[in-house]
C-alpha cells in the first residue's frame, strides 16, 4: 500500500495539469472491461484523464436491460450514451480471466454466492476448452455475447440505427500486452 500512498502524494502536486478537468468531461469512448487488476484501460489505450468513461465489472458482464429494476451498469451505460454522447463503446475481455474461466470450467461457486449470481448474467455460457489457462476462446465468445447484449438496450439500438454509435469487441492478452479486435469480415479477433 505504501507505494500507492507515495504516488498519491506526489500526484496532487501538479494542479495546473488537472484544473481544466473541473470544467466537465466529454469522453468519446465508453470502455467496458473486467475488474481484474491486470487490465488498466488508460494504460492499454494511452488515454489521459477525461478521455475514457469506464465501466468495470467482474467478467466485463453487461447485464440484461430492465427499465423497471435498472442496474448500476445499465445506468452507467445510459449516462455515457445519452448524457455524455459517447460515439464508441468498447467491450474488452482479457486472457486468464477468472470469471470467464469459472464459467467455461463450470466451477462450483456456492462458496461465493454473489459472484455465482452475478456470473449468471453471462448467458449463454462461454464456449471454450476448460484446460486452456488463457481461456481465449471462452473470453472472445463472451465478449461477443456482451456486444449482443448491448444491442438489446433500447437507447443503444436507436443510436446504432441512427449511425451515431459504434460497438467494438476487444481481447487483451495480459501476458503479452497485445490487443486484438473482432473483425466482422473474418469473424475473428485480429491484431489492431
């Protein structure tokens, strides 16, 4: 913890660099990714403060849209699209994902009921080889399922129809730093 505290102390010694951020935010991208500590959106993209609006959930899950009982995830997505006017949404899964790995393997998660119940939103169950430690296939199929889930949100469907929004499926390899994007033409994840 001490190195984090030390950095926080020196971080605040550059107020002129951060003063313009007090005027508001206008990110162009909503970046939905996993809560995993090895996935750092600003590091991956090189984004500066104010350039990415982030939503981090266990397993980068986008829950089903429900207007009568909205989730914080749905509220974050709605705010990004309707208020901030983001033009792009990236769903970024990653290798070695514990959440997707548990789903692919069919792990017993009864000891962590909140995790188990949250992962229930990841339907359909991701495909993939249970013995693959990277769970690459599982994560990639899961990311595409989350893109489809986003399309079911009425305000996203409307923005897509009006060509005011684009959705992007990314896969990040934590062991190499490589980022792959899903190309619809080849139906494969390829290097950026």
